[in-house]
C-alpha cells in the first residue's frame, strides 16, 4: 500500500511536479488601528491563509506587485 501525495498550485490549480520549485506564502488581512501606536497593525486570524503557488504564478505575482519578471 502506498500513499500518493500531489501538491497543487492554489492559484491556477495545476499540479506541481515532485522535486519542482514551489513557493509557500502566508496571506493575512491586516487592520490599521488609529488609536494604537503609529505603524501598528492587528492581524485578523480568521482571514489568514497559507498558499502554495507554482513558479509561473509566482512570476505573475511579482509582475503584479513589483512590475518586474524574475530572470531565470
């Protein structure tokens, strides 16, 4: 009896091949509180997600955030 575990990209849904690069990111909602110290944010734990994304989706995310593509 064997157990076959496949890792899937949480963005595009494609399978991430074994021994291939993937990236783990934590996404959370941060709430600014004007009454607390300047620059302090509160994290809402009910709106926190752990995501695994493939390298192609990571490059698309970099373009969206920074406007650059990672050079291979």
